């Protein structure tokens, strides 16, 4: 009885191991030792909870380390959208639900202490095992994610592609073997993660050997031990009825990868509006746009975009872009960077944002003999033209480097409802400044071959525009069968 009581007490003091009744998919994720692990799931079913449990387990279980790494781990990253969310999650989930407690709070292996920064935001958890988990945010520049030896990274919700590139380089370059985990509900619509989790037939899948699961609420009706959970079919159906549209049902209930509604640039599609053919003929014309931002640092960074346009103004390419995420820029710094990027090209028109620090930038450029003009900042006009260019296939983004990926991420995720003071749309602003005065000829360009896919249902072959959602295709199929039934007299 004493041994049983001791075991019960230990279980209560180690909630990350014993405090969560687990679904089978949670157990599979918890036990996975794959280098890359992706879990896209419905809301409120425990995807974040199981990742927190796994992070604590890997940080405190010394017996596990030789199976994972060639040397003793010291540092993990845990990533959230921002510092406020990280701090709230730390207090409400980590401390209240999963971190070792009671006598285990000071245990030689499970014991821990927390560290806050000068803004009273959570900075790190230091375990007595020797591992520290440092909290990072998606607001940080790529350089803030750099470290010499990161043994594991855990990301809550979609990590921006340009930040993942930096993290991945650190994990690959480290002498130890690094691991990456990400759990999310797919609301940002980043194409890189769609190709990771939900590629279509014929598309190249990212991380084909990774641990990947898409979990719906219907996968949570019973725990792994067979006991029923709080989720019932009736309860889930009630949630479905409360969703505002079918897309929300797919995202929130089924964990499907769907694009967020209310996008600023809803005409952009990565597969249609990007290209690797970045050679520009000599007779094309050049235009540029500058968003001065607020000088970088914790404010908005400076951003530059260069657009090349065909002589008939029926086709354009965004050839070179830059967003100074990790750079604090003065007006002189921005002008020098701009001139370096222009690289001697003759631009037909060079536009700039004349608000804030942009005013000094314009004065400095004028004194240097530059022919900058003030940008037309009307958002309705700029976004209207930008969306038309993408829908008609007139404008392509040249995929050259990580900076062009940043632009694609902004285009795919910038929400019309976001607070402008914190919105990540600096490159979008520079782009719309550049394109708004170009005398475009709005004629739809021929569609690329990959814009269409052949789908076969019940022996029928039909071509669908894959910009449509799965719900659209399903409705089409129902309508066709209904027409057949009417024809046959049912």
C-alpha cells in the first residue's frame, strides 16, 4: 500500500507524464523520434498540450538522451506567435497543468526554475537536468533564433517559412542531431506547409519521411484505452453548425489545410503567381517601391521591391525584394541599401512611402540626385490592382532567395482584419507602391499547366480548377449525381 501511495504521489507530481488521458494520436506524437514532426489538427483537442508534455519529457528524461543525440543536450527552443501568448501559455498550461510540482519541483532531474526578461515576459525554463527551454516568438528576426547547439525545436501554430529556414539550418548544421516539431491549426495558408501536410496528386511533398498527422474532432471520440472522451458526435455536429461557413468547418473541425478568409491579397496563388524563370530581357522596364517603415528594431522594418515589366505591359515580374527584419536602419542606411539593390538599373519610376521616417528618406534621396516620387497610398486602389494582376496571371514573383519567400508568406497570410501597427505587410506595401502607377494592360495570360488537375469520379474524367476548395468540388459532384437521378426519374 505504501508503494502504491508513493507511485500515486509521483504521478500527481509529474503531470506531463501521468496527468493527461491520451488519445492514440497523442501517444504516437509523444513517442515519435522522427527528425521532423507535424501535427495539424482541429481546435481545442489537445495538440498543444501533448507537445508541451513531450518538450518537458525530452528535457528531463536522461535515460532517453543517448537514443536521440550523440552528446548531452543543453538547449531547446519553444516558439509562440508573440511574447504575450508565450507568457499566458506558460502560466495557464505549463505551470498549472504540466510542469513537475510538489517535491518534484526541486528534484535533481525534474526540478526547474523559470526566468523572465526585463518586460516580465517568460524567457526560459531551466531544468535541473541541465536542459534549458528558451521561449522564442515569430515576431523575432531570424538572427534571434540562432544558437550554436539547438537540440530540439517545438513550434506552436504555423511558423513563418523564413523563420523555419533559419531554424532548420541550425538543426542541420549542429554537430548533434536536431529535431523539429510543429503543431497547428492551418489558418495562415502558407504554401510550404500545405505541401508538407496536404500535397495534391502530382505535387512534390515536403519532408516525405516525417511524422505527419491530420487530426479531426472525430478522431477524439475515445481515448487510447477505449474510454469515451468529452467529444461526442452530437457535440461535434453542433460545433459544425455554429461555424460561419464550410471552410471554417474544414479548418476548425477536420484540421484541414485551408487558407484564412479575409486575406488582403486574396488573388495570389503561389502555384500560379511564382516563377523560377528570373531572366529579364534587356527591353523590359524597371519600377521600384520603398516602404521606409519605422526604422526597424521592434518597429516596422524597411522594405524594397523591384518590378520588371514587359514592353507591352502585359507581364511583370517581382525580381528583387528585401525586408530588413534584423536591421535597424537610418535614412542613410536605407538609401545605401536601395542603391546597392538597384545595381545601376534605370528605373522608370521610383516610389517611396513619405510618412514617418520616409520623409527624411525622401529629402536625403533628393539631395543625392535620386528621382523618387511619393507613393499613392490609397489601399483600396493598390490592393485592387494587385489582386487583379495576380488573378489574371500578369504578375509573377521570382523565387530567388529567402527574401522572395518572405514576400510570398506575406501575400499568403496578411489578413484584412489585422492591426496595421503590428501587421506583417511591409513587402506588400512596397509592392503596391511600385505597381499602382504602371500602365498595365489587363489581359489574362494563358494558365500554367499546373493550374488544372484531372479528377476521376466513378469513371468520369473532369477537369477542375484547383483554386476551388474541396467543398466546391464535392458540391459539384452532388449536383451532377442529382441531375442524373432526375434524368432517370428518381
